[in-house]
């Protein structure tokens, strides 16, 4: 079984920064893509950023130039550095990871979510 544990959320003023972390543990052979999504109240979950095992990244237009996704493969951890935060970035942030087990079973796993609140 695989588990993703997120940390780093909290309350910050507009213009401030936060760094989210998401660590994978359990029965892991390989971690493929890793990503961050967010869901604001009354809205659908949306992609924020994704990073491949080869370290290529893509971002939602709304966060380009402000957020950076990176990963430490030795620690099975993905990060989201969020700068110049805006009130509209307020949401629950979820990480996910496409993980292959030692037996070859491949599954997309989600974290439990961490709240980010940006005050104006």
C-alpha cells in the first residue's frame, strides 16, 4: 500500500510565500508523474502543476511565474513553492503521484489535502 502525506499549508497574507511538501511511502518501485491540484469552495478540483520523472514541469496559467514544482526522487517527495500568493489561491491543495509497485501494478494515489488560505 502507498501513502502520500502532505504538509506546509497554512494562513498567509497576500504577497507572501508558502512551500508545500508531499512525501510518498510504502510499496514503491517507481514514481512517475507527480502533481499538485487544488479545490476552492464551490469549485471543481483543478490542476496547479505537474512534474514528470524526467523533471519536466507544466503549470496552470494562473500560477505561472509564481509557483514552482520540484521533486527529490531520493526522498520520494514533491514540493510546491508558492510565491506572490493571492487571495484567489485560497483552496485545499492535493498532491498526487502515479506509482508503480514492485509487482508492476500502477496506480494514481492522492494525498489527504492541505488547506492554504491567503488573506487580503
